[in-house]
């Protein structure tokens, strides 16, 4: 997951200036209150949500892969919110890991790692 999550963050970063300088003025002239940069990020996050949900389902039976996915999703969320001004009101990826099956797996892995420590 680190490859595609990192790639999406790079696309956001590389498109930021273009969105702010070229696209935002068009939105502003049209009287739109939409942030072009945030809207691009929102669209990319929607694509990644589908991929993460699919991957998480397949990784439920491998603790190592599932833990890696959790770490990558948490890092993606941190970068998305802190470096790309993505509003807290818009969904990111964390809610996927909070779905019942994934949350139960996450808690089980945490309990297992505490027991082994």
C-alpha cells in the first residue's frame, strides 16, 4: 500500500500550484466557493478508499500485511491532513479501518502484540 498511497500524495503535491494558480481563478470567477486543490484531493482520496477497502479485505488473514496497511493508512492520514490542508470534515481513509471487521482485526493484533511484549 505504501506505493499507491505515496503516489497519490505526490500527485496532490505536484498538482497543488497548478490547481491554485490556474484552476482556482476559474472557480472564483464562476462564483464557486470550492477549493480546487481540496476538490482534487477529495477525488483522489475517493479512488484510494476503494483500493484500501479491497486490500484490507484481502489482508485480514495475514497479521503482518494488515499491520503494514494500518501503518500506511495512518501515515497517509497524517500527511493528508497536515500537508495538503484536507479538511477534517471530509472523509479520508481512517473510517475504512474503523469498519467492524477491520477494527476487530486491528484490536486483535494489538492485543496479540501486547501479550508477546
